[in-house]
C-alpha cells in the first residue's frame, strides 16, 4: 500500500540522514561535537516521519567509550528523535558548515 511504501521510504532515508551526520562528525573532528551530531542525525531522521523515527530507535547510533558516554549518546539520540533542537549540543566554534 501507499502507506507501507511511505513508511519504508522514510526508514531508508533515515540511513542517509545518519550517514551524513556521521560523515560530518568524522570530517569535522571537532572536540565535544559528537553529541551534537548524534542529536542532529536523529532529528533529521525523525523529520522524515514515523518510519524515520522507527529506524532511528531500532538502529541506534552510538559512539564513545564507557557507560557514561553511552548514556550521554543515547540522551542526545532521544533528544533529536523527539524533535528538539540539536543545536542544544552544538559546541562553541563548530563551523557553520555543520
């Protein structure tokens, strides 16, 4: 059905959103920017609709090391998925390109 296709389409586009956020994070190599990129990738995916939110929840984008960092990553992921502004996590001085 059209509804199923829409859900699948937004799920697949999520992968592109998350890959772009991950690639930008790797390119920026900016101290303390990882939470911003987590939130931004999840925010972008959530803007795609229910399929994007579902994919972002199922395939969690994690980085860092240790329990505390993992919890902070998950907080940023959830923040972005809920539609809150990812700039909350943006570190001062991160180039506008991102």
